[in-house]
C-alpha cells in the first residue's frame, strides 16, 4: 500500500534508533557514499542539521525540476531567513529529537516543505554540503509533479502564518 512519501517517513520515524535520521530513496539518484560528508559536517555544526546540495549551477537534471526547486528554495529563504541552495534535496540529515519534535502531518511529497518550514519557525539553522546526483527521467519513474509544487508552497505558507494543518 503506497500512502505517500510523508506517510512512509512518519511510519519509519516510529522505528528509528541512533542520533540522526536521514532518508535514502531506493532509486539511488543520491550516492550513499555522500552520507559520510553530511555526518562530518553535522558534527561540526551547532544545530547539526545538514542538507546535501546538488549544486544548481553544475547540476545535471531537467530544467523544469530545477526551476521548481529554485522557486521552493527562494520561498524558504524569504519566509524563514534561510540561505538554501537546494531545499528539495532528498538528503536531509537531522537529529532524531528534532524530527520527532516537529510532529509532521503531511502524507505526500509536501512533507519536505512542512519539515523545512517547521524547522524555520523554530529557528533551526541548516548547513549544506555538496553531494553527487544522478537524476532519473520521468520514464524511469520520477513521480513528482507541478501539483506537488503547489501543495509544498501552500504548506510552507500555512506553517509561516501559523494556520497549519487546519484550513488546508
């Protein structure tokens, strides 16, 4: 039963052990070899939240997907004072206590937006480190669509305005 990315993450959070939580998609667009760099940076960072950045200027991928990620990153930067380059990266290394303290509600791709927005409202800082990226095509199973961009925007604005999850 596929209930969505957010539902899968919330289910997984019930069973995690250890200090950190990070999502790894099964399609291997992201290299597990990059995890070490995120952990090294987390141990240097006060807030210990590290995102893997695919580097927009050098990144392989599809123009529309890059445009959507640029828009979302800009939105988070404006709404929450971040300086993110790649907000919708899969690689988000976050201490377990923070993940669990956010009480995430979203069941779809918009869970990323809820996660970043709730961390922003609480004043958490996010560090980014470069990672490698091998994008899939839509024919190979890429599932995110423009409607997901709209849902993500709506969730971020609702969290910023303090009306999430009601009125959505």
